[in-house]
């Protein structure tokens, strides 16, 4: 059994970093949790330094693109800032392949790493399947209940897993689309069928859009090989396309743009790229704080809450 243990976590983005996000009660809860997390992280940092051990962290990133890169960079930078030479990283990129994620995780388990950062849904699923003992933090995850097939979601996984969620307020996304394109009739929902969180977002936002009077149809691609053909079909049949938080779509944004721009079909993403980058870096920092908690007291019976990142409207 590893020395790593955990406090119950509550990590949040400081209210000054975000504007116009959620209700006042949410903001108050967010600020309070941030203060608690900062204090606990400070204690854990000192404990880790006094320990004198070098901690090995395995990072499995699904694919290379700015949002995921920023999350990894934020995590590494914050941990190095706190632990210096007491932490080492093994960063592995799966090049968009779920099977490769499993191979990477198995190697981390064989190497007996102290903690795994799973960057994106496929990486998280592989990590969950690969170990029930090594602490796992997820980042760039939209909905943990969907990703881990958890019923009756309460905010904790009940497993050796915690992390951050980048779920955008989908009702507000639908309202924004309506504000921008009030005369549109047909909305195509474009996403990768291999990403369960994308399906979750598409299904949820579809209900909101239909309540606003739009006719919606889902257009799914299995991987990057058929994204061009599916996007072409979607652009030809709709007034607007909506793309949820989707790693495959984000990695192939130029392909989508090159099809939709000449067709004069606007694409409404769940977030703007700069916001994704900013929040992704914050996500990495939040995971850093949870990492420090894991190295304070960790018991598998403890269930660490998932922190929901807030997005600018």
C-alpha cells in the first residue's frame, strides 16, 4: 500500500479569474472551497518536501491539441512549482487511440507510479480499468458519470478517482445559439461517436434547442478519417452546426472550418478556444492541488468530489 493518502478535496477557480459564472451561491461555494484547498495544499506541500521522496506521476494524454496540452502543462508547472525536483513526470500521448491509452496505463501500473493524470475521457476510462489502487486524477473530462458509467451520480466516483470537469452550462449554450441565430431552423449536432461525453452533451443540448423551436439532428463520425464526409453532409443539411466539447473535433477544427466556411454555415462550439486554453490550464492547477491531497492521506474508501470548472458565457 502506498503512503499516498487523501483529504476530501474541494478545489475551485478563484472568483476573480472568471466573470458572470453561475449563481451567487455557486460563487460563494467556489470561493470557500478554493480557500480550503489552498490551505490543505500548502500543508501537503510541506509534508511532501519533508518526506524527501521523489514522486513519479504518469500522464496519459489522449491526443495533442491546445486544450489538452494546456491542461497537462498547467498540471506539470504547478506541481514543479510546489515540489521542485521531488516530482518526476512520464508524459505519454496516445495519438487519439483508445487502445494505446490502455497500453500506456498498463505501463504506468507496471512501473508502480504514485499517481496517474488521465487527460481526456478515453484516458480516464483506461486508467479506471487499469488500476483500483493507484490514485487517478482526471482532467479535460466533461461528465464523470457518463465516462465511468456511474448511476445516481452524487458528485463523487466512489473509486480511486477524482479530478476536474469542463462541462459547460448547456442550457446557456443553447440560449446563446438562439441569440446569435434566431432565424435558423435546423441545427446539426456534430461530434465523435467514440466519445461518450460528446454524446451526453449533444443529447442534453438537443433538448434545450428543441424547446427553443429548432429542429435538431445528430451527425457522428467514428474518428478523424470520416470527419470531412460527415461534416460536409451536416453543413449541407443545416443552418447552424453545434459542436460539443469533443477532442476529435477539436483536433480537426481546421477540417471543419474549411468545409463550413465556404458553405457559409456557422459553427457554434461549446466554448471559444482561448477560454478552453485558460480553463484547461486552471484545470491542471486544480489537479495539482488534489495531487497534494493524495499525498497527505489516501484511503480507497474516501470519495473525492469532482470539481466543475466554470466557463465564461
